[in-house]
């Protein structure tokens, strides 16, 4: 922390103590402004360093892939089984004894760091994630590099912010900033990364952190593009909506994607806890066994399911697989990923999700091309939309899924099919699998992280929800005391409170006793003060300006001073929409 | 007051200086880390990129080698590997699509070419391959559309020749699906656009002949013979087409020229000799109305003698007891009426010529049905009868 990091006491005695106290006071004055500036600058550095690390991570995966699986993995090659099996043993040993925190994809770990550990991700975890995830994916485990990249980015942010010595509040904010940078570099798509972090990690739009997230994500992508160029991880074919009737096929794709995501989630939801509940010695064997099984899928005919599978996504997008092959690849990718992930091998879910989506999308496109050749657009369009569909349905990030497809394709003409298919898939998935997959994993791990899906849909109560019509007497503050006293409204004396409208269009809420006390100051018209206005005798403070659209919780603190609160109209100054009282507010919260 | 203000400002500036130094150090350190990391990443990236490039070249060379050795399946696998290391190399993509096509993986080849087509819909080669694959799949209209797009598409290198070859291929395809009128149109366009080359005309002649367009076929062969008067293929083909069209004299001329040019192949020589004899005899017996009257009358008298003998032998073959077919019975009074026809009268009477030629034809046709296939001159007369003398 800055309070302890700088200007530590050097002397002794009363004079020094006074000077130190003074210095600390001054530092605490300087610190917020300094942290604000540092925050933005560090966001850029976090983006750059995360981008470089993610590029290095991807290169490490590529190198390991060529070295371990060979330059042309093909059915019948024994190394396809041997490499992941051996890598599985190394991963199990290192995960058990050196890097115990690297299991899993990285998304939940980042969320846990944010919500449980004040944004803390150890340097060791970051290094472990880099090494073990690259070894796992490079050796052929069916996992992706995006989620680990997200955690690596968050780790970079956490490490840097700790070394710089920022406040706890800032430390916590840095984790999503780094996460966005890591994901942006991995996707080569900054908007999708930013949206995902907001949608899935933070759960809310916060202006305070949004600027830094954008800065870091853009910095990371600029760095990544220095190496990879501006194109995404796969070549995007020409995408178009050939005929409006094609939307029916996209709707079918939504249904197929929803069903596939359900199958995928059920398989993971079943196998992961079963394997995690096995004895320790058995858990040490699981990555190797999963490696053999996944390798066997490659050995016996489908080496495309090994690793992240970007090359295969690219081929499917360019219509290079027949219908049956596409369906087989989708099915076996689900099997391979379920085995790989459930065994505790570190690696992500994004790439397999995109893989399955692309295969199903291309399959629907191919089927349509066979049945209705004159109505079909490019298969690439279907594959691209399919990726978004699985992203929406399986990862439950519908907003990100739409923007991901738009950002990756760079073509807004596809927005209608994307929204249609994604919505259908998302609704099917939500109806049949109410708990999102990442939340399911946290429950299986015994954690209770906030559910972003629920958080997104929580509706905050507003003032208008507790609003009541004005049923208390209203007095004019400009009237003289004598006038007020002489024209008594019988309700004024009966009501426990009255509203007084002041001349500057503000309102005052006076209790019956307070009003009686003011009016008792005069007894006759010619007494001094009888012709003074009522508002001159009120306290200088006024009831707070409250509007119907404000959060109801904002009003709570004012009830300590005011028995009721007038709710004003935003368009017409001084005009009341109604009032709220403590009883009404509590009643509304209890409903 | 002033003595108290001085330490405060001094403390403040000291603190600010410390913070500034500290932050400068932090950013200097971060910059150094970034530079070191950049160097490391660049090294890793460059090394892998160069490795990828060499792997792409290795696999594409291997794929082409396998293609040239007639192993399209292996070639497809190798070329897929090449593309995975150089995904933007169009050359590899085309090679892979060709390999898939040759390997009989029609669906995948179509998908591959369609994908290439989406980015280059005007490419002649891609359209041609799609036309070929669609024709294999039986997608007739699609195949024709792709062939036509190939004809009007972009070609690298010798565009006119490639377009003509595609048009000829389209004509072959149209012929194979019995759309002869469309095939003829394509051949006529190809013929009109083609330069006067013997090989091209020879090919066009064959294709015209295949769709039954004998005049254009003969025309093409004649163009060949202008350039190469002793071209045996053209001479033989022209002879046979002339024979087919009833121009026996021309056929005889082409065969004679072929024989005079010297045919080394004994089988071919035998075939040409037989065809030549047939042409000669057809020429001798032909009784086309276009002939001069005196010659036609002589030929009809020769034909009458042959046909009458055939009628008599056939009648004997059927025997007295057998019930002769109605067609044969119909011929009897006609032959009785023809007994007194003489050459002089025949020369002067066109109606008599027609009547006799009709009797000869009917006799040979009926006799071949009732008494079996004829031989010798009867066979020649039957051929004349069946051809209905197109020159008439």
C-alpha cells in the first residue's frame, strides 16, 4: 500500500512523529490523484505485457504442437496417443506439487481472484498456467488458449499492481483489466474481449474501470497485431444473407446449437465431479488417461479434434468437409473436450466451443445446400454464426457472442441471422440447463461466486416503485405567518407532516409539532414577524431533490432527517410526482 | 506562521519528489521488462514462422509429387498439410481441389472449389472444375452454367485456346446428355472462332460427326486437307462421312487418295480398301434422280436385274407350300408389270424411273425381312434403299 510504501518514519521523538503524521496526511492527499494517473498508465503497460505474453503463449503452443504431434498429425500415428499421455503425467505431477492453482480454464479462477482474494493472482500461478496449458494444448488435449490467456493477463495485472503498491480497491480492479487484455490478444478482437469481461467477470458496466479495460485491451491487440496482422485466428470467408428465407435455416441452427450446448454442458457437469471425487492417486492418473483417450480419437480417424482446432475451424468455414464429417467432428470434439477438461488438465473452453459451433454451423449450411441449393449462402456464414450460437448457449454470453461474430467477420449484414440463432440457442440452453456452465464449475468447487447471468437480469427497485400520491397538506412558503395561521386547513392540524413549497421551487417537510411551534410565535396580525413569510422561519436545509427514476436505495439515508420525501418531476421544477415514506419503501423491498 | 509553512511545503515537495522518483523507476522497470519480453516473443515468433514456411513448401512439393505419380488421395492429405501451414496460398488451394477431384472425393472437391469460387467467381479454371464436378454429380444445368462461366471467365496465359477447349468440352458434355442442338451451337461458335489449324479442325470434325452434323463435319475435314492433303485420319473420316451422306463419288475419291498416300497400318489399309470397294459399287448402282437420265436408266436396269434375282430366289426359298407373306405377294404383280421395261423407254419416262426404283427398294427391304440379310450387290441395294437416297 502506498501508505506504507513511501515515506516510512526515519527519525524518533515527538518532532519526528509530528512530521511523519503530517507527511502521511499530505501523502494521503496526493495518493488518490496519483493512483488515478497511474491506473491509466499501468493499464497500457498491462495491455502491452499481456499481449506479448499471449503471443509467446500461442507460439509455445504451436511449437509444442509440431514437436509433439508432428507436422502432419494423421490417423494411425502412435505419437497422437503417446504425446498427450506423457504430457498428462508431467501436468499431473507439476499441478500436484508445483502449480496447484492452475487447474481449470482460468475464467472462474480470475473471478475468484476478483471476488475472494482482492484481485490476487500469484506469479507462480501465472507461470504455471503458461507452461502447463501450452504443454496440454500443444500435446493434443482438446482445450483452448483463450481462457488461460485471460488468466495470464489477470496475473500480469495483479503482479504489476502489487509491485507498484496500489490500494486494495485498485488492486481488485486490475484483475479484470488484465483479463480483458489477455483475452483481447488471444481473440485478436478487443471489443469482444471487453464485452466478455464485463458480461462474465465484472457483471456490470462501471465507468470507473471501463476506460482502463478499453486501454489495456486495445494495447494488447495492437501488440498482438504486430505479430499476427489484423486478421482473426481463422480466415473469414465472404459472409452474406443470400435470401431472407435463409433465416429459417439459421433458426434451425439455433435449435441445433442449443441442443448441442446442452449435451456439452450435461457431459461436463456429470464427468467433472465424478473424476474430482476419485482418490488422490487416481486424480494423478486422470490427465494421462484422458490424454490416451483423446489421442485415441485422433489415432482412429479424427486428429482434427486434437488441440485448439483453429485449423479445422478454418477448413470448415471454407466448406472443406462433407456433412457427415462435420457432424462427427462436432460430436467427438465434445467427447474429447469433456475428457480433457474433466481430468483437471489446464486449458480453456472457448476454442472447443467455437470449434463445435463452427462444425454444427457448417453442417446446417451443407444440409441446406443439399436440400435447397438456390437458397443457400456461403457455408462460411453458417459456420461463423454457429460459433456465436455455441458461445451464447454454452458459455451464456449472448451479448459478447453477437459482437464477436460481427467483429470477427467485419460484416454487419450478418447481424440478423446472428441475433436470431443466438437468441434461440440461448433460450433453449437457459430453459433446459438453468445453471450456466462456469457457475456450475464454481459450485462443484465449493465456491459461491456471483452469478453474472442473474446479476445482469436483476432489476433494481426505483423510487417510482414506492411512489404514493401526495396525501399530506401543502403549504406555500411565501405566505405570511399570519395568513397561514388564519386560514387553517383542518387537515393541517390532523396530519403528522406537511409539505411546504418554498419560493425557489424547493420543498420542506415539517412535522406537526415543528409547524405548531413556528405558528405559535405570533398571536396577532400587528405583532412583529406576523407579516414575515413562513419559509423565513424554517431551517435552512431543504428536502433532497429526488426523482422517480432514481434507485430506491438512494432515498434510504434521507429518512433519518425527513419523515417523508417529496418526489419531483424532472421536467417541471417544483412539481411533485408524489411522496415516499420509510414504511412504503420497506414494504416495497419486502414484496 | 511562516516558520510553520516552510516545513509543510518542504515535506510536501519531498514527498512528491519521492513519489515521482518511485513512479519513474516503476515505469522504467516496466519498459525494460516489456523490451526484453518483446525480444523473446519476436524470436519465438520468427523461428516458428520460418519453420511454418519450410513445412508448407515440404508438404506441397510432396503433394505435387504424389499427384504426378497418380496418388491423388495421398496428394490431398499432403496438400492439406501444406495449406495448414500457408493458409493464404491460393496455389496450394487449387492443387488440393484438383487432388480431391482426381481422388473421386467429389463432394469435398465441390465444396473446396465453391469456396474458392466465392472469392473469385469469375475465375475460368475454378468454374471449369466446378462444371466438371457438377457433370459428374449429374447436376446438368449447374454444370452447363459453370462451363459457360468458365468460357467467359478469366484465364491466365493463353485465354483464347483455353476458352475454346472449354467450349469443346462443353459441347462433348452436351452431346453426352443428348442435347445435340446446344452442342451444335457451341461447336459452330468454336469453329467460327478457331484459327485454321489442322488439329483443331480434325477435332471439330469428329465432334460435328458425333452429333450427326455431317456437312459441318465434312467441312472441317476438308479444311484439314487444305493444310495437310495426305492426312490419313481426315481422308478416312471424310470418305466415310461422304459415304454416309450418299456422295459415293466423293467418298471413293477420299479413299483413293488415302490409299495413294500410303497406309502403313495393315488393319487400317484393309478397312479403307473395303470401304473404297463399297463406295465404288454404290457409285455404280446408285440411281439417284439427280443423275443424268441415261445413266440413271442404266443403273436402274442393273438394279432391276439384281433385285429380280433376289425376289425369285426368295420366292423359291419360301417354297410352294408355304403361305408367302402379304408383302411378297404384293411384289408379284409389280414384277410382272416390270418385265417389259426397256432402257430406252426408261430414259424418257421419269414416272417409270420412279416406279422401278421404288420396286427395287421394296423388293430388297421385303426380301431382307422375309429371307434373311442379303450379301453382295443385294446388300448394296438394300443400303441404297435404306438410305432413301438422301441426294434425292
